[in-house]
C-alpha cells in the first residue's frame, strides 16, 4: 500500500525569494488542500528565503555577528514564514507551528502540520529529516529552485549533468563537511548525515512544478533526484 504521509521541506528560495511569492503560495495551498482530500498527510517545514539574508547582512553592517546569531535570525525568519503559510491553510492545518522538537508528536486529527526552524546549527532541511525520523515518515521531499541535483554548480559549470539517483555516501562527498549559515547546497551536511544514518529517502525537485509533485506523491515517474 502506498504511504500517504510526507515531509515537505519548502525552500525559502521558492516561496520567499526577493519578495513573498504570492502566486506560488496560492497555487501550492490549493494543491495541498486537494491532496489532503485524497487522504494525504503533510508536514511542511518552511525555509527562510531572502529575508533571512537581508536581516543577516543588515546586522553585519552595524556590528560583528556570530554564526549563532545569524542562525537565530534565520530561525525567526522561518517562523514568520511558517506562520504565514499556516494562516493561509488555517482551516486544514494544526493551529500550532512546529518550532521545537517533540512539540507535536503526531498528526492527531489534522492532516497538515506546518514547521519552522528549531535551533542554531540546525537548518530547516535537518529539521525536516529529524521530523521524518521522529514521526516514522519514510520520504522527505525537498522543494527547491533546481529540478535535479547536478554533478557541479550549474552557475560555474554549465555542462554539469543532472543526477537522477545517488547514495548518501556519494552525495556527502559532493558537499562541504561543515554547516555554515546560508550554505547553498540542496541538502546540508548535518541533514545528509542524519538521513544516511536513519535511512531516510530525500527527493529533490523543482518546487513550482506541482504536476511533478503530484507524480512524486503517487509514486509515478517524476523529474528530480533521489538520495538514499
């Protein structure tokens, strides 16, 4: 039987780029509502987006900012974004934003839970993987700007090739070993380490392609990268 519970890591780069992506949030919320009616359950962890970098940069122009303080700025940005998404989906969503571990232990009577960042050193990718482990959900869908993981950074290597499937061991060799605030990789090092340990499958896909997301949910052929 097809598992109908998913953790979605919603990238801030899609929902909250230069400004709030209202058209995407409208389409995405309608999509989620339709899929809930079909019996799906979602735990959506929301990223920080451009607002995080703007606040971090503003602080840095005035004083010396530690990595921990940068993380706290990012965490509060994700909480604001999560509250916005929860407000949009208010009639379907759990009334509490999942902003610390074990605050919410199961779906209960709800089919949708919205999560944010938790603590310094933990990205929203890591939070998404940890929730999947805690709630025994097998798949994390990472919705981002890119349609695949590539063999190299496309901005630097235009001839980089898309990767459809890769092991966690191979993936971790492609990325830095240490987490730093604002690190630009599809899945950060600490999230990747936890996912490998707990055997969590992560799917990287372009977030605005909702037809493709539907194929992922149904277990059909889709455009994206599987890491497991």
